[in-house]
C-alpha cells in the first residue's frame, strides 16, 4: 500500500514507495553507526526498503515465529533510543535479512548498547545538550528507571495506532519540547472541539517517552465538562503516582504544590494537562524542574498562560480521505470514492466528525458509504448522524457552548443566521444592534474558544468564519432560544447595513450613470465613525465583501423580503461594473427580477430592468438591452425623473451602437432634460457625451470636441471620475480623427490612469486599445502593438465583443502600416464578423473600409470593391430601420 509523504500512520512517517520492493534488495549494514539515533534511522531505512506496511511486517514475523506488534514497532522507530534486541532481530528477519545480516545487526546493537551505557546520547534529535544522562531526582536510579527503585509513573493513555495528518505538527511539538531547553518548557496545544488535541498530545507523549525516563503524568482536566477537575485533587493523584503514600500527601493545597515541585525539581518528567479551561486549572500543575516539560491542551487560546504555542487546524480533504481509507480499507473507499469525498467534505475536515462517520461505517461493513454521505448532506440530520456509541460531535461542541457566558452564546446563535460565507465584524454589529467595537469584542470571545476562526487578517481588517458543524449547532440554539421576531429583526438590520455600506461604496466610486441612492430602503446602518474606516478604500471593501453581499441579498429574497433585497442588488451595480463581475451581476439581478415580478413590485422591477439593460449593453446583447430599457420606461413613472433619465440615456446609447442616430439623438436629448430636472449630474454627462459621440461618428469633429470639453469640465466640477475618464477617451478619439496623435495619446493615457485608479479594468482597456492605435500611427509600432495585444486578451476575458472587434480593427490598421496585407485582411475580416454579429453597422462599415484597403494593397481589386460596396450600403441603411 502506498502512503503519501507527510502522513503519520501507526506512529511513523512513511516515504512513498513506487511498488512493493523485492525483499532480496541488500539491506544496509549497521556496523558504521555511532549513536542510538543513527541506529534507529537505519532501521527505518531497512523498513522502508522492504516496502512492507507495519501490519504486513507483523504478519511476516508471526509466520517466522517472531513477535512484532504494530504499536511497539511504530513507537520504537519514532524514538531515538535503542530498541530491544528481540525487536531489532525480528524486524531484520521480517525485512528479508539472512542469518549473516541478522548476526551483524545483533553485534552492532550490542556494541552500541555498551557504548551508550557509559556516555549520553548527545546528538539525539530529541535530547537537549544539557540533559543529564543519570537520574538526579533524590536517589540512585534503579533497574526500572526510577529513583530508589520506585516505578516511574506512566499515566499516558494508550497510543492510537490510527493517527494521520499530523506528522509535521508532532515533529514541531517534539522540537519545541526538547531542543535547546534551558529550563522547564510548556507547549500549549489549542484548537476547536473535535480537532484531535487529545490524540495529538498522547501521540507526542509516547514519541517523547524515552526522553523523560522519570515518568509521564497525564490528567484529563475536563475543563468544559459539568465537573472540571480541581488542582487539589489532581495534585493528590500525581503525588501518589510519584511514589508518595497516601498518608504522606499533604492535606492542604499549598503543601501539595510544594511537594510536587520538589519531587520534580531534578527529574525528567513529562506532564500532559489535557482539556484545560483556563490558567487556574493548570497553573499549580506545571512543574518548575529544569528538565521537565508540560503539554497543555485547550479549546481556548489560554492567552494568559506562558509557553510555546501550537494551534491545530482542521484536516485537508486528502488527509480526511486517508483517515477513511485506514478505517474502512482502501478497497471499500475506492469502490465509492465520490461518497468518501462527500463524507469528508460534509464533515468539514474536523477529525472527530470524520472519525465518527468512519467508525459507524467500520462497524457496519454491509452499509454503502453513500448511505452515510446522503444522511450527512441533510443539514437537519447532520449532527444527529455524527454520533457513535457515547461519542457525539454535538455533545463535544455543546460542552464549549455551555461553558460560555449567555451574551457570547447569543452572539454565536446570531452569527449562525448569516449566509455561509466568511464575514466581517460589522455583520455581527448589525445582528446584535451594537457598535463595531462591541461586535469585535464578542467575536474575540468566540475566537478565544475556537468557535469562530480567523480566515484573513492584515493591519486594519479581519475576516471570520464558522465551521459548518458549529453553524448547525448555533442555528439549533437560535431556533430554540431566540424568538422568531428577534431573529427576523436581526436579519432586517443585517440587510439594512449591507445596503447602506454597498450604497455608500458605490456612491464614492460614482461609476454608474444612474446616480440614485438606495438608502431610503435602509432599515439600520452603522454610525459614521464605524462606516468611514470600513469604506476608506471602497473597491477593496467590495472585493472583500462581494460574496457575502450577494449571499445576503439572496438570503433576503429567500425570506420574501423583496424591496430591500432589490435595493441591495441595485446598489451593487456600480461595484459589479467597476470590478467587471458580470456573471455575479447577471445572476443576482435576474433572480431579484423574478422575485419582484412575482411579488408585483413594479418599482423594484423597474430598477432591475434599468441595471440589466446596462449590463446587457456592456455584454453587446443589444436586443436584450433595448427590451430592458423600454420595460424600465414602462414601469418607471412612479420612480421619478432620475430613473426615467437613466433608462432613456441607456436606450439612446444602444440605438447609437446600432447606428440608429436620429432615434439615439432624440433619446439622449430627452435624457439630458430629465437628468437636469432631477439634478442627476452623472446621467446628464453620460447623455451629453453620447450626443458628442454621434457628432464624431458622423464627421462633425469640432462639435463633438465642444461637447466632450463640456462633459470634462462638468465631471471634474462634480467629482464624477468615470465621467471624466469617458470624456477624455472621447476627446482622444476626436484628436485621433483630426490626426493630432500626440494630443490623442495624452488624452488616452489620462483616461486609462483614472480608470486604473478606480479599478475599472474594462474602461482602462478601452483607453489602452485606442492608445495603442495612435501609437502605431505615430510610428511607435512595438509599444502600440503590445498594448493592442494586451487589450485583445482583456476583451476576450470579459467577453466584450465590441472591444474585441475594435482591437482587431486597430491591429489590421497596424499591419497595413508595415505592409503586411494578409494579416491585415484576416484581422479586418474578424472585426467585421464581430460587428456584424452584434449589429453595430456603423463600425462594421469602418471595418469594411479597412478590409477594402487590405484587399486593394494585396492586389485583389474585385474583393476590395465588394467590401467598399457593402460599407456604403451599411451607411445608407443606418437609419432605415427606425424611420
């Protein structure tokens, strides 16, 4: 069986093997080793070369009359002390060693044992240089390894043979506990309930047992149980284990502490304090002897306990699959690999959950894995299914929950109402109706007990998440302990906060020509003191919150809260546009539109039609865009002039793209009037700019420049940065038409710079594309073609067909400049196909002009004439469809 590198199985990290190697491979010679650590390392090599698993070695040894238990072998090969002679010889024989090889190993072990008996093993990887070799705990070391013949206490629970996925962590724990120790060391192993802290501490204790020959003490402090262990009782148990008779154990706490510390002052003892609740449970149990070490495990961070820290996280999916394979066998998991992966996924990488699921299946070999996978996929049954015998995931989580103050319990129950994505503290502030600082404090309390996980952090912001199983427990508690009206009010505040923040972020970016706030639908908002720092960088905030905001809107739609949910979906339009998140935009707003139409909410439907009209315009789906804008106008009478202005401007823009100039001018002029009456600067600039573009496309360049200059001045005065970038792009196009290429290049560069600052990649690409075109016309071929090639890939990434066609047209022109007529023809043909596909007849005619030039320069005059005729027909028919 192959085991990937990085797993612990039966106590040993195994290197992968390509196949089961032949046992006739010559085994390493042991005569050259000088230390016990080297001897054990060579034994591991022998075992690895055999290609046999631990269980296979055990079976082979048994067949030869030897006794080689899996757990004993695994433990021995994970230590740096000499294994017993019987174990060494049995292992060598099982790995294929002949009589001569076995004799060599016996001789080498005997020689090393004699040498080790008179000198410390200074280069052992798990012994610090100052660690003494002989016992100094108040008496001569007896044959049993304890002072005065007293048995050394070995209170560690039995080590589990099934232990996967923590090899690196165990190595790190061993390093922290024994390397370069100048005094007593404490290792704090922390993590959520069910993550495997106890198994980890026990495994580490067994691996290091030989490093602490004066004993290993262990206690389950039951820190989160109904009856936590108290230090007084634990000290009595430890003192008796250390050899004190019942009558010699002091009757008061202080006396027990003093005697405990005295006994361990010069001994090498490992103390494992498992499942601690707080510093009060462990403070008096931590030894002060310089050669002692303490391992403390806890569900809390134990921030007030000094020591080295090792947090344990959940297992990744591959480790979880390995755990199931070890429990159920590789054949069974391979036969239902999809179900196995589903089990691991629904358990969320929590070792206890996966172990329980595996144990249930292992005890029922007739069950298909799909049975458990299907049950776990049902959130209503998941926690009930994760129980076997007296072990249950719910019970484990509830111990943590019950130990928390009621306010922290309530915070967890409220957090469980959130959508399943990660979240920021402002979401809990809304749920609890508190300020941001109070919400952060509540989250810190939940992080302390590992019920909330920090998923990302920088100098100014944190994001958090709940494990799926914790979320289920929280929802159960919310349904039982929090009245429905309280939960409803909390979700209403959450939606209000989401809407308010999204609207403020969009208004700051001011990229959408709608220019209408949605805050009239806001039921709750953070204070300006909390809001301003959050939105200092509105685009960065949106990138962090995008999935959460989409899920919050979808959750509200599921609850039938249509108008505020539509308000949030509408407020996100600017952020979707600037970030080019077109799939999210379409998916959310189409879903919201269906809900609004189903609820006969005309106002909400009108808003969404307007936003979807803008989206379908960007995506070059002009018939859909026209339909959306026309439906907006049909529904928008009660929304006021601002919405009618925006929809009219959008309608005009699409008609302009289709070459319907008279109709486009009519709608643009109407949009300017409506926008002026509504004091909607964004829409007024957008519509005025659209008229200028029509002037430009019809050859009235000076008139166009005048309108673009007006738009530029108004945009700068209003701080409408996207309008400024658009005016600069159009100004550059006018300068390009006049042959003023240096001025055009400057305008395009300034436009691209503004769009880059806003994070609007698509608008920046519009400017970069035409900058590339004018650079080519100026003779800067290399840089111009580089910009055009980059623009082409960006347009294709976004699926923007118009931009792709424009770039292909510019590349065709660039090829003509250098006399490459065939590539020019191919690119011009591709541009014409795209403009024909999307119905942009004026630009199709422009592309046909370039195609005609390419044909003519290549000597194909007939094809050139056909292209010119088609271009002329397209221009003649521009307004026919709307007259």
